[in-house]
């Protein structure tokens, strides 16, 4: 008995010595990737670039460091036949292990979308458990994605951090890489991708900075090719109709041409309905929101019930007209970013089985009516019209 106890105790002590983690990597041995760029290469290869943060420079511990200082990050690039090969080439050139689980942005150049098969770069993202897919996929228009990573930002240490915050502040929270992958493999809807454009912006009296600006959305077809690019206003209206939030501020000129009204929109959502029967003859999309009046430069006294009702009716009419025009534009491209197909798939399963093939072409033939249902929630702190002295 005593011998058995001694053997057991010795075995437990031995296990303490041999059960340590052999593959643990200390934080100071990691290279934190905050942004990744994907660019086209003429010989058929792919160029991958990683924006890697330098922790010792982030908090101003070195002389001259600060927001937007190039010393706070570095960009490492390599070319290869696929993402893994390019990554391995980068790994051989740096002294720390690449860590992508904290990545904020995956930036793909417009040129890459045009000339390459985009779905192939997401194969590694889906298979490799090191990728959490919470990062955001964006398209860089007019410049290479690598140039975006190299761009300084006057307020943030890294351009990827700046864009991540901009999208969060503007309510663009439904554009993760995971959502992009889901949309790209679906038969009944298509991806909607935020577009960044590099612009020279006057940031002080004697200085211009090259900044990445949210400038619209790209709508992709079933082959993940660009069906069309929408400007910022059209893109936000499309996002609203797609159920991805969207328009936050709306300004409409009053119908007499004298002044305008500006609103903050909240609780954006959309609903779909269709006619009864074995096949859809018409789909009705209702874009809903609550409106808060923030600025009134018209002669309307918004404290009067009659004025409130008149403005609400006019607002819904104008927005319905604009939403319909935007929907028709996207529909003409055959890119169902609105999930009309997903709705019809569940509503008319038998009809969908006959029409799901080549849905991009069938989508162009669906009769869709868009309406806005915006309800006033506030006319502002001052209430009625402000009287100006003469």
C-alpha cells in the first residue's frame, strides 16, 4: 500500500515537470497585424501586405512619436502564388511570429477585384483557425491597397485603426469578413462592400494629408466581380434597403425652394411583403426609421401639428422616390444585395427551385416597389420656428 502511494506521488510530481506548454509564444515574440492589403500582380501572383504595429512607439515612448507617426507601424509585403506562400515569405523577413487575430481591416484593391478570382483569397481565411473573421473587408478605389496601409492618419496611430473607428461611429457594423464570406457563397443574395478612396485633404493652413475616406459601396455579382459602384449617399440608401443600417443623416430641400430640413435617423430597418399565390408578381420593400429634426431653415413653424404632418408626408414621399431610383439602378446591374432572393426562397420554395439558377438575370425581372415609412420622434429642443430679428 505504502509502495503504491509513493509511486502515485512520484508520478504526479513527474507530470508537473513534463506537462508545460512547449508551443507558447510570449507577447514580445509576436508581430501584431492590424491591417492586411491584397493587390494584383501582373504575372498571376498575389501581393500580400501586412500593417504591423510597433508597440514601443504607440504610447509616445520614443522621441518624436505620436498619432500618425510612421514609426508607430511598418508595412511588410511579399508576392506569391497564394496567400499562404506570400505570408511565409513575410514571416521569413521578420523576427516575430505574425498574429492576425487582432486584425481590423482587410483591404482589397479595385484592380484585384477586376483581374482576379476574389473567392480564392478567402479560402485560407475560412480554413485557417488563426483568422477570427471579425475584421472588416473593404475595397480600395483608385490606389493600391498597400498604399492605404502606408498612409498616415493625423488622429490615429494607424490607418486601419482610423477606418475601423470611422465605420463603427457611422453605424457600419455589418461588414465583417465573416459576413462577406457568407454573402459570397449564397445563391440568393450578393455582397455589399464598403469603398475607401484616397483623397488629399486640407488638415491645416499649410498642410494636406492623404486620407482614406469612406466614399460609397461596391455591389458584387455572383462571380464576385464589381457590378457597379455607388456613391456615399446612394450606398447608404442601399444599405438601408438591405437591412444593414445605412443612412444616418438626411437633408431635404423644402418644396417651395426656400430652406431645407435636416434629420437624424435612428432605428433603421426594412420589411418585405409580396402578393399571395404560387409565384411572386410584386415585392414591396418598406424602409422604416425614426426621425429627429436637427435643423430647420424653412419658414415652417414645426410646433404646429399641421406643419409636422405636412413635413412627415413630404419627407416620406421624397425618400420613397429616391429609394426607388437607387433600387432600380442596382437592380439593372443584376446584383441582389437586398436579399430579395432570400425572401423569395423562403416564401415561394417551389418557384425558387425553378428560378435560382442564374439569379442575377432573374433578379432584373422582379417587380419591386420601395416605400419609406419614417415617423417623427422629435422636432428639436427649440420646438417651433426661431424668430430672427430685423
